[in-house]
C-alpha cells in the first residue's frame, strides 16, 4: 500500500486550523499543523510533507516570506505550497505565485471545496490520482 500524502496545515486561527485539518484527515491525508512561523519550518523538516497549506497572515513572518524561504532551500524546494487566504486580491495572488506558491485557495466555509482543490493540485503537480 502506498504511503499517505502528508499535508502541513499552517494557520494562526485555531478554528480554521482545526476544521481544515479535520476535513483533510477525513479525506485520508496524514495531517500536521502549525500555528506560528518558526513552528512551520520545524514541522516541514520533521515530517517532510508533500504539501503545505499556508495562511498568509501569520504572526512574526508572513506566509509569502515562508513560501519564498521554503522554495529557496534545496531540502524543501519541491514541497508543494498552497496559499490559503481570506483575501481575494489579484495582487496578493500574483505575489504568492511570484514567491513560488503552487496554488492559491480563498478561505471559505466550504471545506469540501478546499479538499477537492487540494486533490486537484496534487494530481496536477505530482501526477497522483486521489
């Protein structure tokens, strides 16, 4: 049996963190969480996720900078990073993609749509049928 796809959910809002991670776990993913910038780096190095679902507005260091740092590092450059933001701003989306993000998802209460979009990105980028 193939190993589960590992996803790190990073958000400083504990409710969003819990609901998003529960939705992903219910869909069969192995999920880790982080609520602060430095913790994200620790979790990435410890768990080697396939994908990071990353909020932009994080305390201390914003998600775009975290994305840039992960994409620059040889050890983490191949991890898929999907920005998860409450702001539907084309400039922000452009900034995220320029920073190396592999996708951008607008936050909503439709967690089935979140899971579907993540599966779509994994299929596109990793060639995995989920």
